[in-house]
C-alpha cells in the first residue's frame, strides 16, 4: 500500500509540474498577432525604418513609435538634406541588405545608348510640362520607373526632388509612373504636388520603357550621359550601400565638365521623349502586385 501511495504521489507531482510548465509556456509565448507584428518589424528593416508616409518609425518595447527629438536613443537624420538615406539610414549593422552583393532587378544596359534600346522614350502623358530640347541639352538625365503601390518608390520621390533642384544645372530628372494620374493623386501618404516639384513627371500605363529594359523590381532608374545618351549608372537610387548619392553624381558631372571644356557636348541632346498612347496589349502586359499577398516593404528589395 505504501508503495502504491508513493507511485500515485510521484505521478501527481509530475502532472502538477507539467501543468505549470505548460501554463508558463503559453503565458510567455507571444500571441499570433504579436509574432506577426514582430515579423513585420524584422521585415521592415530592423529597429528603425522609414514608414510609408516618410516618417521615421522605431520598434520600441515591441511597439512602433514615431521618432522625435526628445528620444535620445533615436537616430536623428535630416531627410531634407540626406534623402538618399531614406532606405538605408537606420538598417542595423547585421541586416542582410548590407551584406549582399550589389544587384539590379532588371536587365543590364550599362554602356548602351538608350536610343539603341527603345528609340524615343515613350510616355503616355506628361503631368508636368514636357522637357524641351533646351532643358536636356548638355545634361545628364536620370529616368526613374516606379508605381504608386510600391512603398520604396513612394519614398524615393523626395530624393528625386532634392537632386533635381540641387543639380539643376547639370541634371534633368524624369519619373515615369506605370499607374495613371488618378492613382498618383490618391496614393497612400501622398505628399507629391506635381505642380511644385523640381523634376519632370509622366505616366505610361503601357510600361513601355520598363518592359524594354526588362525591369521586374522597382524603383529602377537609369542615368544617361549627355554625349550619346549612354547608360552610365543603373539600379535603385536608394539601395543600401549603393545609393546614387552626391559623391557619385558629382563624379559623373566632373566628366561632363571636361567634355564641355573640350567642346565635345552636342548642342542637341541625343535623348528624345515621345508622347503616344500605349496599345491595349501593352497596358495588359503591365506587371501588377499579387492581390492575394501583401507587397513586401523590405528596404532595398524589389517590390513586385
């Protein structure tokens, strides 16, 4: 009898310990919503990242918080003067985006004249005034292809405005959106006033230039030099570690100055734009984000 009591006591003890262990595990384990929230923070780029409306957001104590100057632990970055940091400024040192090799999400056309690829660059409609031959002559031309549903694209818009105004004597910036004007006016977090920007903006719902270049990840930009319209830089302007920042731009401009001093810049730009309606087939070929899954908003990754 004593032996049986001891066995029952041991079994009861084991059950009690197991009960409290399971209860503790359940109480301490994050809920599905918490796990999903943590995953979003990790996917968003770590402790701090730029939100869809352009604000600096940090994962503080498991919850997002808009950064303010009162928080001494929050990195202070003036995106008005350093907009190229919009993707990479707050990535932690161990973030995978900072370890991978440089890549572009498009076919490469480096050192190819744009005229050989597409001829006159097609746009469906200019939202700003169209660039004139005088606007283009003797200048580098940066063309960015983007869409309103793409968060990194929306975050690159202040950067385009910044460099177009800072380097107005050396650079022409053109953005071509694959969505229509209505989508631009109603895009999330829209602070874009197309009547008060330093660059030229157009739409092309046929996505013709992007398709010619094999673009499958946006934003994608090409920088054209002023002699033959050759592609001298290509990629995502805010890609971590490979930003198209002041230093890179000014190196290109220095070459342009030497060409100008040598009298080798043509009086008329080799780059042409042409307004035309895309066909129904061209409109149907435009890539769309998968409606059954969320478009990823991972800094420096393609957003398709």
